[in-house]
């Protein structure tokens, strides 16, 4: 959808993109300055495969000070984006035929990464009525002798859902009964949550050695293009990821790593400023979505997405007689009719929804929702 939106924009059409999953803020100045200094200091050679020791130490300190989690430098592997950290973890854990449990909606690459590792994705369908979160009973029901891995994100892309400590405790009680299952916890949106303290499933000692915590710099520090992520795991899993990465990409960009050190060591003031802007926009979009007949929405607790139910429009026709059959059709209709780029929920495992990113200005969001309302009103 982003690609199609850019093609329309190239033709001179005013397209508002609500499809991109990145902050619309610039990387903080102190982070950029650290990168410039790294160039002057000639950090231009190969970096260690798991990352510079100084960056890994800064990550250890971050996990301790912000999350209350104890890790050693040897348990941290820095990669070229959190996406590579996820892929590395799956490739090191999953053998052909292993089952990977994924709650839906899920970030689009999860199941494809499992496919690349020759595993089998097993989905647990969560809906808007449960704020897109699963229960311990639903988790227990899909576990089989082939279950090897559970993976989820909190805050979640695409729904913005956030698990509370109590909800995580319920899932942990299930994992305690199944010691062969590992857990990937994607926490890349950690700092963009609107309920207070972020809760990590890695805080529970009974399963911590089986948790692979994934995080990075792209969302909190608006560093999407820097491609800098990391995982924290047991020494055995971290060593396996180090070994795999050494045979694929090796160490990530030296300049980005030096910038990452500055990001972690110089405070969260810019992060808080960005989070507050997102919270204000969330309220704006929530009220505008509620005003559109046929759209069902909840109030996300984190990230910068809405995932409204738009299934009431399935079966309706546009002015040209084209039938809206699914979320992909609706997203394409909104692009062509309203010139607003969204993403169909089928990409995230739930076809009844579309994803709207509110990483845009207040003015753009207001105009985009006006256009969407008008376009949906034309469907008969």
C-alpha cells in the first residue's frame, strides 16, 4: 500500500499515508552528533559480530535500570535491526516441523520467518472484543508435543494492545507446565505505551532462561533507517545467535552502534516528548473513528496504530459497481477513492480489520479521517 500510495503521489495526487510503521519524528540531535563524532573518530572498520562491548554494556544497563532485568554482556547480541534479531532467534531455535504459536493479529513477518525456518505457524485468533489479547486457556488449547516457540509483541503491531503484568502472569503459568517451549517477546514499542510502566515477560524467573527479548532503537528513538536492534537471552541462545550472525551479516554498522550508545546513555527526554505527541494523536483519531458509521474500534494502549473492524462494509459496492470482498479490497478502495493509504488486516492475520498508523501530523490525521468517512459513506 505504501508503494501504491507513492505511485499515486508521483502523479501529483495528494495522498495521505497512514500505512508506514515508523515515527514521523527526526532522530534526536544528540544521537546524530554521536554518529558524526564516530566518523571523526574513525569507527569505520568491521565491528564485533555481537556488537561493540560498550553498546552491549549500555543495553545491559538499560535493561537493569528501566526494566529490572539482570543480564550479562555475553547475553546480548546486537543486529542490523530488531527484524534481524527476530529472524536470527527463529532460525536458531526452529527445526523443520516445529510448531510456533502466534497470536493474531501479528506483525506481518512473524509467520514468514517461521516458514523460512521450515517451521509451522499455529495461530490463536484474538479479536477487538478482547483488545486483541489471548487468555491462558486459549494458549493451553493449542499446545502440542511439537510446540517449540511462542512469539508475540507488547505493545503490539498492528493493534497497539499492551499486556498487563497480571495477564502475563497467566500466560507464564501455562509455560511453566511446558518447559520445552521458548518465548520470543518483541518489545520494540516498549516506550510508546500509555498505561505507565512497561511489563516484560522476561521478569518472571521461572521462564526467564527461555525468553528471547527483542528490542531496538527504531521506534523509541526514531532511528528506523539506522537499522539497529538487539536480543537478550540465555548465554546458550545468545551464543547460537552470535554464531549464526557471524556467517550471515557479521557485525552491524559501526556508526549506528556508536549512535545507539548515545541514545541509551543520554536520557529519555526526546522519547517522552514523542510519546506525549502520540498519545494526543491517539485521542484525536479515536474520536474521529468513533464518528464513522460501520467502523468498530477500541482504544489502543500503546504503539501508534489503530486496528478497527471494518467487516460491515464487506459485500457493499462502490460507485463503479466493484464489490468490497475483504480488507485488501477496502484498503485499495480507500487509496483510490479517498487517497488515504492504509493496510488491509489480512496482512496481519485478521481479515476483518485495517491498520491505520497515526504517525502523522494532527492536520493530516484529521483530513485523512474526513476522507475515509466520506469514502465509506459512498459504499452501497
